[in-house]
C-alpha cells in the first residue's frame, strides 16, 4: 500500500484497515518505526470529509506548538487550529491540535465543538501511567462521546490488549491492537566505563563479576587524604573519541545544567564543523530567530559558542527561540553532537546515528530514581536514521557509584512496564459529574477507570472510589459549592470551569477579596497558586518583606486561602512577577531567580492560561475587564507567544 509516496509496512496497513472499519486502534510499536504516518492517514482521510474534525493531542504544550507548525506546512494554514489554554487559533479548523488536558477540559465542559469530531489521536498514550498527570488521559477516554474513535500511539505496551479491552468495554465499540516490535534500523547496545571500557550490553550479565572485582579494586585504592579516590567517571567525550565515526550523536543527560556545561566543555576541545560555509549558515539561522532582546540573555551567548563548533544543547528551560534554532540546525545535519534532556525524545522526529546516556538516574519531581525500561527504549530509539544507517548505536556511561549493574541489565533487557491506571478524583471532576450526570451515570463513570476494570472482581476498589467521591461531595457542600438539594451553587458553577487549584481560585474571585488587591498583587497571587517548585529553584527576596506582609494582611480575610495557599511560593513570586508586571526588560528577571528563561516564560503563560479560565468561568463583566488589564501587564515581549 502506498501513502504519501511511502510504501507502508504491514503493521501500518493493518492499522489503516481497522480505521477504515471505523474502529479505535492502539498501535504499540518501537520508536522510529513510523507510527505517526497512521495519524497522518486519519488526518488526510477526514480533511476530505466535510463537517468532520480530528483532534491531535500531545502530552506537552511544546509538542502541541511544534505539531501546529508541522501540520500548517503539510496541510495548509486554513486547515489547522491550536488550543492550548492561553492560545486559541482557528478553533473551527477541521484539524485541531491541543494538549490532552485541554481536550479533557473540553469534555468536562461539554463543548459543542466536539459534536463533529470523528477521531482523537492520543500521542504517547503511555503517559496514562504518569503518577501526576495520568488521570487526565483516563478522564479523556472515559468522558469522550460515544461517536468518537481513538488512535492511541505508544512505544511497546506489554498490556496493550488489556488497555484495548478496557476501552472497548466502557465505550462499547471495537478496539483493535496493532503490535510491531521490529525496528527499520536495528540497535546495538553498549556500556562504557573508565576501567572496563566498551562492553556489548548483551554480554554484560556475564561480566558482572568482573565489574564487581574492579569495584573492589577501585575502593581499595585511596590516597592518604581521607576519601580521595583514583576513580574518574567517563565523559561523553571519551565515548565520542572511541566511536568518532558514529556521529551525529544525541547525548541524553537528566540535568539541564549538565547539558549546558558538558556542551561548553566539549566545544573547548572539539570542532565538528569542516567549512566556513556551514558556520555562516548557522550564524544566518540564529539571526533569523534571535532578537536584540534574546541576544542580551547569557544563555544565547553560550548557545552561539557551541553551535559554531557543531554542538548544541536542548532542554525545557530554554526559551522557544533557542530550541527552534537547535532543532532546525540538527535536522539539517549541521550539529554533530547534541546534549539534551529527555524532552527531546517526545514527539520530535530527529534521530541520530548514536545515542549516549550520560547516566541513568533522573529526578522525577520527588526523588532520584533509575529510569525504567520504557523510558530507556524511548530514548534509545532515537539512534538509527531510516534509509541512512544500517544500525543505530546506544551507549550507556556507567558511574559505578550511582548505577547498579544488575538494574542496567534489567532495564535494557527489552521487557517494558505495563500501563497502570492513575485515576484520581479532583473537586473539579466531582462538580462536573454533578452538573452533567444523574446518580446512576455517576456510579457508572466511577467504575469506568482502568484500575477498577482490572480489579473488577474485588469490591474494595469500588468502595474506595465511592468513598473518595462521597468525601469530596460532603466537603463541597460544606464549602457551599453544592446546595442541600444536590445542585451546584454559583460557586460550584464557577469552580467547574477552573481546572487547577479550583477551590483556591474560586475563593479568591467569588468574594470581594480580589477587589482589595492591586493588579500586580492579583498576578502575584495567581502565580503563587500555580507555581510548582522544582529542585534547586531560587528566587530573590530582596526588598520584598514589607510588600509580602501587606499582601498577607489582605489575604487574612479569607481563612481558607490563608490556610491553603503556599506562603513560600507566594513570596517567591513577588519580585519576579512584580518586576515584569511593572514593565522591566526580560534580562532583569534573570537576576531575580535561578530558574531557566523558558521556565519563566512558561510560568507567565500558565498565569495567562489561568486568567483565561477565570474570565470564562465568571459572569462578572467588571472582573473580566480587570483580569484583561492584568493580563496585558505580563503578556508582552518574550512572554508573548508567536506561532
């Protein structure tokens, strides 16, 4: 079968045949095998059918923005729209791109736009296992109307048949599974360690005793100075020196700071560009993207230094323009070495000849942990370019002080983790269940989550879900979001349109409290509510104590807010939000915090997103106008999004 000048593989044909039968399809296939062409087929098919829409959801907003740019090029500006909370472009287009959260929110709000949607494409469906955000994917499936079909894309899912059976049971239509594990470009896996050198991963299990012997030898060699050791962890440069014919390479590091420092370190010793013309092209590319304001940012100077050596770095803390330049140059083959975090592995189709893991431990928001098999193979899957390479190379740098060799053998064995349900009831979901469903329907929906399906023979799961619902129901009644006859009050109607920290936001804007605050203070409080701390975040507290005390005094009038608002988060936001809201240049903000430029922009975009939710929830036109005035104070300069 031919599609878009490609000869399709059998698994792609199989998926398309099932789509032609109007079934939902789960495609479980290795990274780099061409899953997205199935999504392209659905889009191409329904573009030709009038009054039908396709929604493409992604796990992260940055990927939604990238897909919007790609699809505009492929299908035409008039056919593509994007909805990401703070951005709405061409919402009546036949192809709509959005994050999974936005799709879920539209479902809970019973948006009439969904009446014409034929297929929803869930990219990276394995995010359903994410402890923090997985419930969004489950609710998106549970609350979808019966006429909508799904295309679920993921790397290998061991329990894909269970997932399909669950969807088929709760949605009452056929769900087919297409599984394909063979890669077009096979991978060879290696480990690299200072004393042992390069070892094929398949031989690693047999060499574990050798590693243990070397470890004992290493620990027995100490200087007279206490604790000083002769051991030194290998660097990416060591691997590149050993495998210098295997470029271009992507080096995955789980530290943003390390991505930048390692790139700068390598650039001092290596130059991978072999002509002046290539360097001139790189200069022209960054001039196209970098404004004078961007050029004043310190990260810009660091990025330019490494780019001129054919080296790049890429992580979520960069501003969009930095990432755009790196992605463009890497896709053109002008960057031979790219240091990046795992965000580069999600949805970006830019493979390399070799992938290097600069360690295997990541911080997941709570603890440092070893990456799991699915994460390993998703990252490793970037090695090997279809039609260019006969084989892709994957090298793991071993730090024996941090990595257990047995764990490495396990995660690289090819056995991936199954998807687990993460369904958790929020106050917002409870309010929307009450608004949109009767008691019998609510009971059915509560039993529709994935974990309940897997444990349906055990009554304890059912009881736990019902207990959680009843507990939240009673609390919402106590807080006057639900009346004694079970209907939503004005507060309840407002809160059902707020999708994060709904009670804090509702208590703030459904009373006269916000009227006591200045525009800047409103922005500071919203930012304090939505800010989520990352490890090693730092903010300036210089010259803010008086303003902080004054703001707390105003907030004291609402006991719920003063009790539940994170005071440290609020204090951290004062200088940052206040300085920007009062009209400062962007680079001034960088002296007030250690978080990345991209994190600052993302924080302000989330504030703008929340302002949009509040304006949508309220009927108070004075509040709508007040919030629009607040938004204009921060929606400017580098914070303003250009797609």
